[in-house]
């Protein structure tokens, strides 16, 4: 699903592949255009017209689209002049900062990826990330965890690979911290009977 403001023409014209009739539905409500697609539309291939901001929700089943309008809106609200199209997947756990509650937190790719790991491994990698973010360096994290700094680096690399973003990069620190908070505030996160992802 895509949400855009400031668009005077069809949102379909801004997206690659021009979703065909029967595979997408466009809805206009005041100054907002919503486009529900049966496939990932991706980021506009050409510059977006001035003043237009577009946000893409997580890819979800058609039955869940109504619940993810707010995710598309939150992504859109995080668009800027320099980055006029934002995909919710790239915000990860930061979508939990939305003023409107996220309908399904387990639709967040960061949480899904972490939950796909064996619980013990996931906890260990998340604890390493927490020590790294709190300490500010590999050496401080290593001292806190009683590990060699190369072990900390390897764990962060493994977590980055699983999550799909570099958890130790400055640009992603807020997203990584949001992931830690999201897990901490969900006591059932690692339980077998928790919601499937």
C-alpha cells in the first residue's frame, strides 16, 4: 500500500510498472491518495514532483490492508525533500513511534527477522547489540560482555545480515535501539506460543 499527499494526478503514474487494472485500487480522500497494490510497487523510478511525499506500508495480505494504512501514512510523514518516498520496511521498529498504534507489530520486518532465529541466539545477538549501543564502541561492549572485540564485531555482523541493515552504522542506531525496546516491552517475544511471524 502506498500513501501520498500533494499528488494531483494518479499515484499510479509515479510508481514503476504502472499496476494494471484489477491488480491495484486507488482511493482519494481529501488531499491523500492511497494505492493498494497486489505486488510491491517499489520506490518511484524518477524524481517525485515537488511537494509530493509518498510512504509505502509493509507488504501484507489483502485482508490486512485496512490495518496498514497508518503504516503507509507514518512512512509518508517521514518523507523529506531529499527522500520523498519512504518504505516502512526501512524504518523497521521505528514505526512503533507512530502516533497511531501499529495494528500488528509482528509485521515489522525487524521483529520478524529476529523471531526467525533460535531464541538463545537471538537473545545473545540482541544483548550484544544493546551493549554496543550503550557502550559506544566494540571494546567497551567486549569488556561488558567479557568477550574479545572481534567476537562482538562478528556478532553484530551476523545480526546485521539477519536483519538486513547494518546495526552498528550511525544512520541505523535509532532503528536498532527501537528494536531492543520493542523486544524488551513484549515479554512473550521469545515464547513459542507468541504470534507467528
